[in-house]
């Protein structure tokens, strides 16, 4: 009798799971990284890079509806086990954009100078998080 109850519960769960055929589209923007973005598109997509400049990418199904935004970098501090503010860069984008690359032309900017784990945020003009991701920088 106990096995029958377990079998019925498992069958009910399987039926509910299999009957749900709705595929949900991506609701929120995704933030990821590449070595560079150029005429050929993204080059070297990864979540692990050597020190230096990288490009931050944001992709969404719908327009992000931002005009003024920022990319903020926080670095993980192993001593305190917390993330600490590292750098922040301001950008102006079109509200209709749903695929954006953030890179700076000056070498002094979007540089990850030291190895470590970084939390990277796309922030709106009120400094509210739109999306975020982690990246590891090695030597």
C-alpha cells in the first residue's frame, strides 16, 4: 500500500510537470563578458580573463529602456568575505536597445588591473540594478 501511494504521488507529479508546456522567454537582461566587440561581433566570450580591458555585454528579449546607465565593478575581498566597490563607468544608450556592448577606448578605463573575482552590475540612472554577473580575472 505504501508503494502504491508513492507511485501515485510520483505519477501525479510527472503528469503536472509534463502538462506544463509553456516555455518562458528570458524575462530579464543577461550580462556577460567578451574580450572585444567589433565588426565581426563578440570575440572571446568567457567568464574568466587575464588582467586588462574586457567588454561587458548585455542582451535582453525586449528593449532595456535606459538612457543614462552605469557599469559598476565590485571586487571580492578574501579577508572580509565581502565585495567592495572598485570602479564605476557612466554610459548613455538608446532606450530601444536590447543588445548593448560596454567598452571604453581609453586603456585607463574598463581595466581589471588585479586578479580576483569581480561582481559587475548594469545600473539604471537611479543606481538600481538592472542585471549583474561575476567574472574572474587571472594573471
